[in-house]
C-alpha cells in the first residue's frame, strides 16, 4: 500500500522512525544506481561512526542510576579518618550513545580509491544545532566542496537547522519548499548549485547524478525510491494518520493534509 501523500510522508520524520527510513533510502538509492550506472562505475555504501554524550544526542539518552554502596563496617577500636563514613552519594553511570550514519559513494571501477560522487541523506543529528553530528558533517562537506568530487545532499526533514551546501539566502524568492535536494558539481571554481525545492504537496523529483569525464548524468527518481522504502518498511500498518505529524505544518498544508487523509479513509 503506498503512502497517502504524493511525495514525502511527513509522518516518517519522527526521530524514532527516521533511522530505519534513512537506512532504507540509502540502500535503495544505491541499488537503483547500480542498476543504471555504466559498467565502469559502482555505488557503494560507506559509514561514519561517532559517540555523543547523553544530553547532546538526538535520540533518547541512557543513564543508569545505581543505589549507593553502603560503607564497610568499621572495625572495633579503629581510629582516625577511616572511622568516619561519608554520606552516601548518588552513583551515576553514563553510557555514551554510538551514532552510525551511512552514505553513498559512486566509485570508478578501474580506480575505486577515487570517489566520483558522494550522496548524503541528512539525519536529525546533522541538523541539530551545535551537535557533534553537525560539526562532523560540516567538516566532510567542506572537504568535498573543495575537491573534484560531486556532492548530492538530500534533506527530507523539515525540522532542524539548515545545513545543505547552498546558502539559505540564495533560496529566497525561489518559491515555497519543505524539502531540499542540493547538487554541487566538483572541480568548479564558482559557487554554483543545482537545487530542487520540494513542497509537501508535490511528488519527489527526478534528479541528476553526475559522473566523471564525458559520461552523461544518470537520472535518479527519488519518488520511486521513496515508494519502495514506504512499501517494504511496512509503514502503512505502523503509522497512525489520525494524529498530527511530528513537525508542524503550515495552516494551508494542514488543511490540505486533513482533506487528503479524510478522502482516503485514514481520518474522520
């Protein structure tokens, strides 16, 4: 059963669901590209790992509270400082959270050490202000932008800070959008971006995926990838469309979504 929305489903932006959505998007984008790429190219999945402390992560924190350890009995006749027991403290064990983020790299088969195109699907940790995930991502983004590698960034999250390479000021006056896909072609001196601004009420776009030399761009249909993600993730049976989505909508979009869901029998 497909999503009731024509494009991105805003109910999948929930932090508890997004890790699974993210993993599926990455996997199915790589699969789709490998079926379409010329023989001398391949799409592979990479991973970066970092650790965040509780209170700084984007997902629920884990803190284990241990009961105070009773002081050892004092031997008869003992004197000095050891004879005075301290007041029992709270013992807190902090378990750092391990964050894994996957991404796609298109490699040249004759020389797999060369990354032709990097494709990132952004996560809440990338868009959280002052987070480790954001800082690591921005460092990688700067490295790619100054290299010969092409960079595609896919932002299907309406909440969080702007982080795609194209400056937000450059998007003013371009129309209303809720989701962004940004392409920066490597090896160019000028600051030039190809951007797809996607309103909630529209389908996801078909985008260019550049390769190297004179090879023509591959076209990637993001809506087809998302439809597969939604179907194989069994989200139709997991989502409760009677509730509001995790990120607030504009008044116009909220009316539209309510009418859409009522029409399909998912709301009364």
